[in-house]
């Protein structure tokens, strides 16, 4: 097993020896891979709601995802195994912790309950040993940690409070963020969600309490949703006046096959898509402003703003994500300008040479500056994301708005439509994995192309409002518009 520190269950003994003190005469025994508490299905017995939500999450699916499997297999082959546990220590951390895999190539031989990011892994994390690449250290104990300060005694397991599992604390962001922040073996800071959040006003600290600012957000407050009042467990003596968070942990990625089975899988995927759609509704703001040109044509100014994402947008695997603007302008029924037009099975790379195309993503490049699709080939990163606001303002941080002007010379337009389109995974990257023989081409067809709801706008002279210096504008809401906050119009 490739690690620089002892397994979690060995820490009490190691610390005692280093301190020169007698060791605990009864150190906790090593975890048995067959122990019932390691199996999320055991948790279902008392926590059926939590289990059902988790089962539909990407955490449960992390080690089953065919793109992860394909990319890890190719990476191990092309690096002659030097990739080691880089991928699998996040996608199947308990299997790594227990020494059942060192590279993820034998995951089919690992018991199902030890794949993915499991209940036991999160709820026995006792400390965070770094800022990226899963530095979480487990207690090795059978005590389940959570957000309840005074848990009720029960016969299933011991329970205790931990700020790492409490979305009301700053420590909880350290726990989530240190897994969702990735630096490659080549030293490329590939995923920067934690760093992005740290640079936003959502991570502000209350100077009086030292805790989160009242307007702050942590990972759990967005990706686990609003707390719900009710009992934590379906068991005798459990109090009903508790608050618990849903465990679907929705973001961008979607399951690509019927996990965990053909009967339940489609239902879980439908629920997942609904949650993702709801989350996108508050992510961004958009405005369209139109001005007449001296030649009788129109200038179209498009404004985009990361409104309520507590990190950049898109985030996470932004090198794999594909987000771009689709813009159409009409004079009567005749298109005067169309860009970003793409059907749902066409790779974005087929239109990437269009100088008018507006993309939001990361580009991985090798030492010569050529784009690469596989992270182990990357030596540098080029980025164009919508940044999170660094300061709190009722209408957003003007410096974080992004704007582009599109010229329609000689033709006055009377209707303009926009929508920002988003794919969790680029079809060009999937085609690369298919071509190398690592991915079944059937999974390519399962990639969904989303519309980001606030950016789906239509401008007409009748629906627009005149703003001095900006022109006639429509915005995604009355409180979301570049003219309202003084963001400079593009020249």
C-alpha cells in the first residue's frame, strides 16, 4: 500500500511510542473489511433516508463511474504504474485505507461496500492533514462522528460530535475542500475548488466569534442543502427535534449507467438531474444589452456573472467540463448572427476554432503548449472561468462580471437569444478514451448537455429596459444586471 503515514488504526500506538509513554494496553484492533459498520447497507437499517440520498450521489458512484475506470486504466498503463493510488484514494478511499487496492485496477475484486466514498469513511474522519488530494486521516475507531453535540446512546455504534461533519463550522469546509482540490503528480493544480472558495466572500470569518460570517457558505450548506428538522435515525429513543442535511451532494456530474441496478438506477438518476437543475438556477446571472451602430447594425453586449456559486464556475474538473455561450440574433425571421450552435452529440472541439466562441473551462497543455486530454500529460494549465466574488455586495462584485461584444454590421436586430450550455464531460475527451480502447462508446451517448437556466434569455425592444451608457437591456432577474452595478460595458 503506497502511503507516507501509518494506517489510521495505528496512530494511537504510534503517538504513544513517539511521546515516550507506555502504549495503550488495548489499542483498537485493525478494521476487518467484513465488519458490518463498513457497509453503507448497515447504515440503511437506522438511516434509510440518508442511505437513499447517498445511494443517488456521485460519492456512492465514485468507483463505479466508467470514465473514472477508463481514465485510471489508461493512466496506469501510460505511466507504467507510476500513477499509483492518485485516482483511487479519492474514488475508493476505504479500499486504499484497508490495503485492498494500490492502483484501482482490481476494483472489481474489492467488496462493493468498500468502493466509493462511503458513510464510514466520512463519519470516522478525525483530522485533515493537508489541503488537497485527500489528506483525511481516519480514527480507526467504530465511533461515528457527526454534527450532533449530544447524540443519543444506541446499540448500533458509539457517536460523538465533530466540527468536521458540521456544516455550520469552518472546519467542515476543510474536510470537503481538501478532497475537492487536486494537484497532479506533475505539480499542476488541476482542481481548485477549495482555493476558489477560500478566495471568495463566502469563506469570510466573523471577527467576533471566529466562526463563519453570517452570510458565509460552506460546502455542505450548498451541496447538502437546507437542514431539515426531524429524527436522525429510525430507532427507539431518537429525538425528533434535530436538524439533518440531505446526502445527495449534487453538483455537476451525473451517473452514466443504472447504478446500483436497472430497477432503482433510473429513478435515482432522475432525482439527481432534478437536484442539479435546481442548483443551477441560482448559480449565474446574465444580461443582454443592444445598441444601434452608425452603419445601421447592432452591437450586442453579453454580461455573465457568477452570482451564488461559492467558487469559480464551472469548478472541479474544469479541464473536463465544457461550458459555452450559444447566441442567436434575428432580423425578423432571418438569423443575423449565430454562434455556439451545437447538437447534443457534437464535440465542442468541432467549433472551437470560431474566434467568436465564448468558452468557460480549463485547458490542459503539455510542455510545448499543445492541448492534452489526459491529466498525467499536463505540464501547464490555461483557465477561463467565472470567478466567485471576493467582496460582499447586494448586487455582486463588479470586478467579477465578464462581458463580450458581438457586432452585427449593417443589420438592425429585433430579437436576441442566449443560453449558456454545460457538459459535465467533453465529448472530445471521451472520444480519446474510446479510441484508446479504454471506454465503451455507449457511455459517450449518456453525456447530458444542460442549459444554465439564468442565462436562457430573450431580448426584444418590447421587453428591454433602457440603461444610460449600456443600451436596451434584459437581465435574468431584477436584481441581476450589469447596468445596475456599474460593470463597464465592453468596447
